[in-house]
C-alpha cells in the first residue's frame, strides 16, 4: 500500500509552505492554531526535522520535530505529524516515523518524544504497540483548555511517548515482534463506550479523563510504565509494568 510513497527531508521554502497548507487540509484553521512556515524553517536549521511523505510530487504527510536537550543528552520532540485523509490507514504515518528514527540515529540522537491524548486509543496502539514507545509521564492540561472541536472542551491532558530508538524493545516493535498478550500486573481500563461518550456524553467523558489521570499519575509515581494497549473485558486497557529494580530501587533501562 505504501510502495508509491517516498519519504525525504523537506529543506526548501516551497516544502515548508506545502506543510503549512497540508495542516489546513488535515485539520482546518478553525480546529487548531496553524503552525507558520517560519517554525518549519527554524526546526530545519536548528537540528530539528521537517520530513515529508510524497506520492510522486504531491505532499501527503509530514512530521515536524524540534531539537531538545535534557540532562546533558540531545533528543527530538516530535511536535506534529499529519497525513492527508485519503492516505490514512495505508502505512504512511509509520513510514514517516521509521524515516524519522533512521535520520535521528544517523546523527547520534537516540531518543524522540511526543505527546498524545490518552483517550485516543488508536494513537496509543500505534505509539506503544507498533512503534515500541513507552510512557512514564502524564501532563495534565498541557496546552490549556482550547476552543478546538478536537479537544471537546476538555483539559488537554497528554501522555508523553518516549521512543528509545536503538532499544531492544523498539527494534522488536518495528519488526512486528512485540507481544502485547503477555501478563502485566497493572492495567488502566477504558470502557467499550468510549467513542460514544466522545460524541454524546461530555460529562461522562470528563469524569473518565479525571479517573485515568489519577490512575496514570499514581502508577507512574510508583515506578510503572505504560508499555502497550489491548482489548479487555471492559473495552480496552493500557498495560503497565514495573521498571524499578526491587533490589537497587533504580529504573531498569530499555
């Protein structure tokens, strides 16, 4: 399905302007603040990434990442990834992420992070099961309450996905060898009617968000990481496991 799609760096003003136009096609200006072309220029010139997926000469997807530095180590913050509607579910997003990984590793960058809404289970499956990212930080209302229909008037709570690019976990995931059926000690459950709540019951959705916020933050504080998602008897579940060495009380490495 992706044989006709190529991915490359975007490095010209024409490319950057095309990314801005693609934002408008994907989300519409009323749904979010459109990032200007100047941000793409800055990212490209300061160690970040602007990557495009092309069907021939047509831009059909892009990724924008910014350079970061934490605890003496460089990383990338993947700020936005978008794919044109009729190219979704065709592997374009994964192509972009795999190219992003290779480009980062070629520069000695071993970690990429991004945020996502914990109520969006398709994104969770892609990030944790398909890419092998893990989550150990929950950021309540990261962007504030917005007027965007995408945010449904809720606090913009976000999980932080950490993608440790050369870890055994990520290598297994990109080879489709991660096993999400293994037993785990902790789950964070979401109901089968989640999608219906998003459309019809904002009060119930807000209560659900508050409940999983408390659960995630409690388990993360106790040394657990979210490492996958799967279907459950209640609907769907995040899978959490302890990454604290019980003898030395230090975090295990991925």
